[in-house]
């Protein structure tokens, strides 16, 4: 039996953690099964969904368990690598930095690879330094260190350092071909499992109203499709190793590839589908070129069949998938039709996901780097520093709102979490230096791979084929990432593949003698050395430092994890309309995660839901001040805390401004707070015309007409004379109408009707212009406008009432009565219609109906004191007139 020493145990432990990560990361996610259960109404399907995942649904859903797993594995591997380094260096007299570096990097015996090996390691170290510096000078240090939303998908320093540790572990501790194959087998297996879960997800919802794009265990379909670029490519590579002399081999190949391609098609992600199609063609060509034999042709046939099967199934099952919930339009009712629509789409819409929308994102992002001075909020930014080091890790979602231009025919302001181009994303977050270092590492590894394939030993043919195929997969992943999102999963598997290719090159270079680099430690010798107090003291210092750093980071990580679960519970309570419990749980979540700006808004929503639904906030009921003012103050306190937590989040400032408006009714001093909040929000979103329209409405509520006009002018400058200007022009008309400038108001409403393609805006413009014409005694035009408004919405109680008032002005009492009654039919709680109809009844001498309508109007909050006197006067006049006749 083989005896294992400490070195072997540590190496195998590191490998076990790597294998565990590779296998578990893609499939771990969090749900309670409601996705499948809600779609089908089948309780058993919900139970099945629970069986294949780990815990209940929370706010971070798919991301939290994956991020926790990466950090946990990386932390454990770091400790094990330090222990192993100590074991390998315990008999060395010198403990300086030079020895640390040389022992960490290892000894390369193949001289022609020594320089590039050193350069790759040097670039990896430099990249870590650049990421650290970028985080320290970040626009939001907290976002860069922990993530914009802690434990959610993102490129935070913690996430990236964890991935770099995993890369180092692969390069330094995968010392046999068998271990490489186990890692690749893990990726292939999880690709199949993730695809099966995605297929279940899809077919459990066929009978629902929506034809979904599957995302399986990932956050969205694009992330799933990007992972399948790795898993399908590696599946092809691994299946190439089989001998096709049994039916089981054919079945295995077809099954493994077919389920993944089937899932890929159901993601309906154009970029990954194109990338994987090209990848399979290239891999197939490489395989046939290297292996012209009967086995290679049998394998090719299996691959072709595995591609044909899912396409055939989706094509011929189209008739059984009837739904209008397509991702592009209501015209396609099957996956193949939807895919055809997506590939043939030339839409310039920002939401269409086409290449044009990607170019808009890239253009806005580059402007941040080349001309930050054009944005007011970045006026104090040092151009050279930002160009070299970027704006900080995981700051792209923050910074994109500043540069986001209105794009597409809708001129909609878009804010993106990703640059949809890995190069642009690197440039914005870690600058030119980070971009060049990332590219240098990839290029040097690919160069090393090419050199290995061309000049490696003849005895390592299979290894060279694997290196060539893995390098090809790496290239196509980068091609996919040129138009796709960059998730933690993409980063993790890209660095894993880089590490494997790098390590395989070294193994070939040293004639598979890489194990000779690792010294075998004599246990008795080690025990003697451990008595050396100097060695123990140095080792102790290192361990204390590492444990302290890991402990500090994990205290925060654990707190974030617990708070995320609390937020998940709150979300469930809110869906059940148990707002009191939801607020209580969110309060606990905030105590653990005070940097999570979104949690403050959730707590605010829970509290507002409690009040709106008739609940009582105990803290304010015991307060001596006004209950409404106390609640509003608490809402503002929560939203204001969110702005302090993330001062560059425009959403937080908008929420704070909204809370200020509510408090203004109690304390006029909050007007200044509203102005401060909206000014910050406007600075953070300089091209967002929708935001400016909302701010203008807020100023109108405050009576600040000039400020409202200024916001509307800025909004129209952004949109130009397009349909998107309609709402701003309408609000300008409203301002003129309130000021009594009727001619100007009519011009604005007329222009609104010409511009608008939104019926709700057109409707309001017709109604308001009709009111002005009525005030100007232009009854024909007023009637025409009211009728046009009713053509848009025939159940608009207000317009029926306005039309009734017009008839009343012209003594057309039967028509007026009909219009007021229609208004009440459209909305039985519309007080003005009862108010006006009571006058008609009083004019007809119908006391009972007149009094009933008057009382109803009174119960609906109308002031009927003068109306009551008028009705009595009219009834008396009617009685006198009839008695005289």
C-alpha cells in the first residue's frame, strides 16, 4: 500500500477542492420550487425542484450560493497552499522574498520555456496589484471590495482574488494528466446536469402563458449559454478520447452533446449559438486532421446526430407549444420560429440585444475613458489615473448610468450591468493597464500552447491535442465575450482553462516529469526541523496574518449571507402582504448588511405597504408627533441611508427625493432636501430624459414652476423632436394652463398630439385642450376633443363628466344627464359626476335623486355646502314655476 506524506495529503486536498468547485459551481442555485410550481400548478413538480437545489429562494437567488462557494473554496485552498509551502521550505535556511517566489513558481527544467513562464507569473502578480490599486482609488471603494450588491454576480476584488487563487492552485498543484481529465470530466458532467435542469424548467412551463428563455441554474439565459460554450467544447474534447466500438459509446456521445445543444437552443442567445456552432466546426476539423481513421468518422457521425436531434425535436414539436409570450413579438409561437425572428431581427431597439445596441453601449463606455470632463459628476476625476487604472472593480453598473445616452428609435435611456464586451469592461473597471495585462496573460498562454504543439515531444500527442482543443475553446469563449455579459462563472472557467493549458504545456515541456519538481519530505527530518523555534515562529506569523485576513473577510461574507436570507424571507412576507413581518425582517437584514443600498429601499417599500394597507407602525403610534409625519420621516430616513451607502446610485437619490415630497406636506423644510436629491440624481444620469420629466412633476407639486420648466427644457433637448418629447411638451402645456396662458397651452397640447405615440399621453392632451376650449367658450372644438379622448378610453369617468359639463353649459340637459350617468357607470366612486348630476335632477324638480347624489358626492369627499344651497334654491324655483302654471 502506498504511503502518503503531508505533502501528498495537502496536494490531494487542494485537488479535491478544485474538483468540488468545478462540479458544484454550475449546478448550485437557490429556489423554493415556485418557478415550476407556479407555472404548472403541480405541487409535485415544485417538490422535485426543491430536491435538486439546496435551499429556499432569497434575494440573491442564483448568485449567492455560487459566490459563497468560490470564496469558500479559494479561502480553503489559500490556507492549504501556505501550509504546503511551509512543508516544502521547512529545511531551507533562507526565508526571504526571493525564496518564496522561486518556490511558489517552481523549477522549470525545459529551458526554452523559462522566460515565458516567468513573464506569465509576473503578469498575474501585476494584474492582482493593478486590481488592488484600482479598488483603492475606486469611485466606490465598498462596491469594488465587496461588490455593488454583496454576494451577487459581479467583478468585485474579493471575487477576482478568489478566482486568481484558484488559477494559482491549478498551475502549482495539478501534477498529472489524470487530474486534468477529472477536472474536464467535471465540467462535462455539470454541463449535462445544468442542461437537464434547464430542459425540465422549459417543459414544465409549456402550458403557461409565457414561452420562456431558459436560464436553468444561472441568473439569466445569456449566462447559461456562455457556460455551455465551455461545457459543449470540453464534452467534444472528452468524447474524442473514447473508442467507438460499442452502442453504449454512441449513446453516451449523442446524449451528452444533444442535451446541451438542446438547452443552448432554448436559451435563444444568438451570440453563444453562433460561437458554439463555429467552435464545433473548428474542433471537428482539428480532430479529423489529427486522427484520420474510422474511429474519428464514427465520432463525427455521433456529433452530427446529437446536433440534429434537438433541432428536429424543437421543429416538429412546434405545434404543441402554443403561446404568444415570445421574446421578440407575438408572431412566433415556437422556439425555432423565435430563433429565426431573433437572427433575422434588424431592430435598433436598445432592448433587442442586437449588435447596434451593443455598439451604443461600447461608445458610451469609451467616452468615459476618453472624455470624463464632459460629465459634471466626473469633473474632479484625474484623466490619466482613470485611463490607466479605471474607475474601480465592479463599478461598471454605477458608471454606465453617467454615460448612458438615449439610444434606438425610442431614445430610451439605458443603464447596463455589463459592457457586453469583455475588453470594454476591463478598460472601464481596471483601465488600460488591467486590459493589457489580461490580454498579455491570454496571449502568452496561447503562444506557449502553440510552441508546445509545434515543438513538444512526439510521445505527448494526446496531451498536445488536448492543449490545442482547450486553446480553441478559450479563443471562442473570448469571441463570445466580445458581445456577451461577463459573469463570475465566465471568469472562473476562463481562468481554470488558462491554468490547465498553462500546466499541460509545462508537463509536456518537462517530458511529463513535473512531479520531479515537487520534493518528497522525509517525515523524521521534518519532525526534527519542527523543533526549530525560529521556523515555528515564522510559520506562526504567516498563519496568523492569513487567518486574520480570511477571518475578517468571512465575517462580512457571513453577515451578507445571513442578511440575504433575511431579505429573502422579507420578500416572501411581502408577496403574502404581511408587510409588518417583512419590515421587521428587513430591519434585521440591514443590521447585518448596512452597505446593501437595495435593502434600505426594500425596507422602505415594506413600511409603505404596511401603511397603505391599513397597518400600524408601532414606533410612530407611540410617538408624540403626527403619525403621518412620523411614518414619512422614517421612509425618508431609510432612503437617505441608501444614498449614503451608495452615493453614486441615482436610484437611491430618486427614492430619497420621493420621500422628501411626502414629507413636504408636513414640513416645508424638506423642499431643500428634494432639490438636493434630484440634483444629484440628474448629475448621475445626465442623459435620462424620463428622470427629468419625473423631477419636473415633483417641482410642480412644490409649486416651483420655473424649476419644472428648466427640467422640461433639458428633457426636450435630450430627446429632440421625437415621440419621447411628447410627455415633456404635455407638461409644458400643463404649466401654461395653470398660469392662464391658454393660447400657449393649446399650442403645446396640439404639438403633444402630433408627437405622441402613447395613447395615455394623447388622451390627456385631448382632455386638457378640451377643458381650455370650454373655458374659452369654443364649444365645438371642446366637444371634438372630449370625444377624441373617449375614442381612446371610453370608460374615462373624468372625460364623460367634462363632456357633461359642456352640455350643461349649453343647456343640453338630457345629454348632460346621459354623460354624467356614463361617468358614474365608468367609476361609481367619481364624486364630481354625482355633484353635477344632482344639479340636473334638481333642475327637473327630482328632489329624491338630487339629494341622493348630493349625499353620495359628500361621502366621496366633495364639498357640498354651497351645492346644497343651490339645489334647495333650484328645487324651490321649480316648485314655484309649476305652482304658478
